[in-house]
C-alpha cells in the first residue's frame, strides 16, 4: 500500500514516483493506493506511479463510486490505464455513510443496488470502444467512449456483506478487503464470492486482503497493536465494518495486525492465505518511540515483506 503518508503536497508527486520505483525494484508485484477523503487523488497517484515503473500492477483500494459518474470514472480509469500500459486494476466500492452522507452530502440509500447499476455501466464502458447504452433505475447512459483499446481493465469491488460479495462474484473480478480477519475470510468471504463467480460462469475471483504489518520483537507486539489502533483505528465504528468484524475473531485493526518477528509475521500471513486470500495489500505500520526508530522499523519491514513476494 503506497500513498497514505502525510506530508507536503508539493513534494508528494515526486515521493509517490520514488516509492513506486523502489517497491518495484525490491520485488513487489502490486502496489495499492487508498482513496482517503482528504488526501491525494488515487488515480492521479497511479498515473505518476505508472510513469515511474515498468512491471508492477497498480491498483486503487478503493475509489468511492458516489462522487464520480460511471462514465467519468471510466474515462479517468481508461486514461490512467493508457499511462500504466495495461497494468491498472480498478478497485471501487460504495464507501460508508459517514463519508458519503456526512462529508459529501449525497445519498447512501440502498448502496448495493447502486453498485449493481454502476457496474452495469462501467462494464459496458470497459467493453468498448463504442457506444455505452445502459438504462437502469440509477442511470440512463447513451455515451460514446473510444478510449478502451489498451487492455481489459480488471475491476475489484470492496465487498463485505453477502449481497455485495454476490455482486463482486457476478460482475467484477474479485474483492479487496479491509478489517477482514482469517475466519471472516475463510468462513464468509471466500465461499460466498467463489460460489457467486462460479454460478455466473466467471473465473475464480481474486481476494485481496488489506493487512497491516509491523516487524518488531515479539515482546513488543501488544504495544504495536495499541499503536496500530491509534494510527488506523475508528473505522471499525462503521456499521459495514462492524458486521464484518462480527463474522471473525478480531474486534479492531490491532487484532488484524501481523506483528512480531519474521517467523510470527510469516505465520500470520500464511493463515490469511490458507483462508482463501489470493493477494495482499499490506499497510506498513512503522513502530518505535522516536522518528529514527520508526524509520528503521519501516525499512526492516519493507525489506522482509519484499523477501516474501516469491513465497506469498
């Protein structure tokens, strides 16, 4: 996961490009950019990162759909795809009521229905070039679109509830997750989305797990979990995430943190793989009392995760 670090925005474009190039050189196979409400636009970030890399997959994790008409989303995604030379994966989702209603002032009524209608338009747009003619209860689209000659653009859906997982299996290439532990994935997510894809005659779906990771001494794991909750907590108050947490053993992001020494982190990540995860979007949590300690923690964790790419 690249991009959520705070800092001077005049310097952020160069930092995004440098971080992407360094991650590719280290051996990572995919880079994921989250769309944070008050941060850099994720597709713009991927455009910069696409110019700085040659091989690595570049994905959004994830873009909220309510703020962009599906044709506008398709135009920007396909334009970014051209820059990335076919390496873009578009992760989208319906976000949460506290973003859509409280921040944007838009309706959050029946988000699953909106997702279905949105995907109907987006899939038609990605299937071109040619006219996009889709009418449903949310959109009436009759729009030409001629920038789809690069490569098929995969779509991943942020899917937590059963109906959303069904949509992800039927109409997308898989799901990308946050706050899902091993039991939630193995007992709920993987069986539901895999069955939906099979019933629709689609390939086996990708299950991309967002997992925070900290490499640290084993006697510091509890402190690292507290730090992770301070850095990334509060999202669990969303009803969407709470229902997902109820299906697993975790109660907060600290419980999902893969923390400890090399053996402990690898063992935890393997448990995610055994549950059905096909890909990881790891969120580095630099841990330490001082800035120097946190920088060293980040570098150690990055180096170790890069060494796991061939295995995981």
